[in-house]
C-alpha cells in the first residue's frame, strides 16, 4: 500500500495530480437497528457471565474515555458523495464503530464539493469527504477548512462510446477529434489534461485535438453520454463499472497510468477552528474510520453489503470498485502526496500558490492511530503506522 513520491522535473511534477469530483442526489441515512433486549430467562442473577461481560465493557469504555478524553461534540454530521470510495464512513456506521467511540453520527449525501464545503462553513456538517483538487482550491481561495485524513486513492478514468473503441484502455489517443464531457476543478479534468499534455495532444476543436465540454457535476457529465454530441465522459467509482455494464469502453483507469498512480484522492475535511476546538471529537471520528479500514481489509463480503446500504448498485459492481485494483480507501492523511498535488495544480493554473501547512492537521490521525495501536497492534494497523511515518 506504500506510495512512491519522488523529486521530479517540472514536466514530471505535472503527473502527480489527484483529487475527486462530486455528484449525486441527496440521500437519507438508514435508520439504526436497535439491539434486542436481553432475555432475563437466560441469565441467573446479577453477577452472571452476561452481567460480568457488560461490566467489563463498561470498564473498558470508561478507561478509553479517560485516556482519550470525552468527545466535546458527540452529535456529528458527516457529508459524503455518491461514491463507493467513501466506504470508511459507511462501514464505521454500519459496524457500530462510531457508537463505540461515543458518537451519534448522521450521514448525508451531497451533490458536489461546493455543497460540502458550504455545509462545513454553515456548521451543518462537521466532516466532509471532498476531493483533493477542490479541497486545495477552496483552501487557496481563503476557505478556512483543513484536511485531517484520507478517503480514497485513484478510482477515476474516462469512458467512451463503443463505436469509437473496440476494447478497454486504448489510451487518450482515441479521444482525438471527440467531444469529451468532464467537470471543471476536478481530478478527472486535471488528469486528462496531464495525459493529453504528455501525449502531445492539444485541447480544442479539430480532428487532432480533444474538445472538453464542461458540466457542473460528474453526474451531469456521465448523463451527457446519452447525447449524440458527446462521445466520451469522465467517471469515478462506481461509474466505471456501471459504464462497462452499459457497453461503454474504458479509455483509461488512472491506477493503470504511470503518470497518475498512487494519488491521494478524496480527503477528510473539516473547519480549521473546529479541529482545534474539538480534538477529542475528531480523534474519536478518526478512530472509527481506522477501525472501518481494518474491517474492510478483513471482511470483503460484509464491507460490500455495508457500502450497498448507501450506494444502491449491484454488489458485483461495488466489489469490483473496492477490490478490483482500480482504487483503494485508506484513512491516512498522506500529507506528502497532497503537498505534491498542490504544487501540480498550481503549475496547471488551477489555483494560486498558498501555504498548505496551516490547512493540514495530521495530529488527529497520529493520536487516533497511536491509541488504537496501544490496544491492538496487528499487521493491518502496523502497516498504517509504517505508511504514516514514511509519508506524513
């Protein structure tokens, strides 16, 4: 799971671009299922094994609270996009990890990165999963939001109508002379520009150029494929799998492009002052995400079911997106990778340069992971520690 980020020439630096787009309709959070009441006939009296287990759980919870601190804000609202990439929140909710950390969490689906950052700034959201590119551009524009964790690496690409490609992954050359739907200020757009630049293909109208047509959201860009004037479109998890099921061909998966591998994509974002004011709350949130990551590595079948609760597509597509090698979900903040990304989008002209340091909080993740390692240091948790120590 380790990422390789090295010192590159200016041209090569343009290959480090990452981030996510944003789309989908608002959704409802599934109601929590109440735990069944204990059957008195199965216990003898106070002091039985059941009572002892409950007392032990209460003691453990009290000890953890004493060491980490009680969450300052137990009621937490998290915003996500219509993407399987945000499985950390889905698994943490469905497997009870938020509740274990003393949190009452509500998950709400949003349509765009802009809506998510507005939700943070209006205090309707405490945490939002936002793509790296829009996160960085928002920060450069003066929005007081900070990245404090990760969500997804890779997972993007483009698809094209089958009449223009006989098989998958023929590369950006097949886009010449085509109208391509994309989303401005998204990783999909920036990745395409990088690959076109590397291939010496200009953007614009003409047989030897690629004409990029911009839409407000990834949802709209994908829907534009039904229009006769649009030949190809950007996609991210899970739309590549859906597109293939509908007969479209994949132009490229970013995970398979040398210039785009191992990108830090969607990030965990919160208001900067909220992270400073409520460290116990965000540490508890991060602990739940870390536990969710661990679960996703050990129980693929149940993880797919958890994701389907929020992203209602065929489980086969979810499994492909999560475990097919096109993208991965990790809570690691990946500060080095995101800093390299910032330099890349500045070079691309996406935003003005700015100081990222005040807008990147790695202490939350460090403290959360350290506390979990103190409780249970298996190979999966240890791999997170190794990665964080190398790329923090």
